[in-house]
C-alpha cells in the first residue's frame, strides 16, 4: 500500500511540474509573439521575427544571432528586428545563452546583440581595449588608430562577414539598441579606409 501511495505522489509531482513548465512555455511563446520589436519594426518600416517556431519569417539581409558569429539566417528561436538608423541597416537580436552554474546545472541568461551592416573586410576584434587581426598587416595600424581614438575601446566589437557587432547581458531595449547602433556606426565611419579595401575580405 505504501508503495502505491509513493508512486501516486511521484506521478502527482511530475504532473504539477509539467503543468508549470507548460504554462511558462506558453506565456514565453505568447510573449515572443508580442515582443516590442514588432511595434518598433512597424514604427521604423523594418522587419520583425518573433522567434516562434512554425511562424513565417522574413529573411534578414545580414547578421548573426550571437557574439560568437552564428549566422542569423535559419537561426530558429531568436527574436530579431531589422531597421535603419543614420542611413545604416541595423539588426538587433534578443536571445538566451546557456551557462553552467556552480551546482553543475545548466541555466539560461538573456543576451542581446546589436549590429550594423558594413562592407566586407578581414576579421577585426576589439576586445578589452586591444585590437586583434590575426595574420593581417593592418593590425599595427589599427592598434595605433585605437590608441588615438580611445572611446572605441569602450566596448567589445567584432567586425566580419559584412557586420560590425557588439553585445550585452540582458534583453534589448529601445535605448540600448539605439545607443549601440550609433556607437557601431561611428566606429565604422572612423575606421581606417584601408580596412575596407583589403582584398580577400570576409566572405
């Protein structure tokens, strides 16, 4: 009898956990459909994708979904909006990334990526206030340029595959994507012209 009661209790606990998960997942999906990106895209004449599986999605014209450079096209469950700011195409992405906690469980945290479209170029990274361009003769020139323009050392930035991107923890807001897009547009406008003229740029 005690064994039957224990089984019933275990089943009940699993049922409650499943119901809680289903409710939170449903709210998450509904929230993605009504993401503020949707209204923002309408205001800017841009395009929006809710990230909800099975929904028709416009094709982004460029961009990635994550600081590591995973391509945005066919990305699956990521909300994004494409719009124009200061005559540049901009894509902002809201997503989540997994991380391991000290208890060895996997958790998820919100992350956003903002990027502006730029010409093809070799890979350029500005990380921790330093320039990295593996194997490029421009690395020294760009290091000197950054020293002369220290405000562009304030954020980690990657320039490659036709986009300049930066990112941050937490969800995107109107304020942070506008500020980040302006920062990236200024950076792209002021980078040495030699960067865009190097043959064999990003494909």
